C-alpha cells in the first residue's frame, strides 16, 4: 500500500492569526488546513508579541484530519 506524500492537518491557535511554519516553510496563518510532508512531526506558530509555540502533529489512525491547537503565551511589555 502506498502512503500519501502529504498529510492534511488543521492548525488552530489562541489567539488566531499566528503564522504557521513547518520544515522552514511558511504555510499560512491560523486557523488553516495545511498540507505537511509525511514525516513532519511538528509545526511552529509565530505571532508578534507572543512566544513561539511548537506543536506536535499526531496523524490520526482513523484517517480523519488531525487538529493541532496551541495557546500562545503573551510576551510581557510588548506593544
């Protein structure tokens, strides 16, 4: 059985609007459905005035689209 080359993953963040990165590539802003190369195990979220967040991607055994959610921590004193 051939494995698909890409995995669709829904990425969400609180607050919304964080930029999604995987393997050094920018993939859009949350919330978004992104396609990751198979084998990529994490995505990084970046948003101005918030700490960067790294989220693990767990492919679903049932074949459903995995959802990755992260809450971003505000940086003190940033405007």
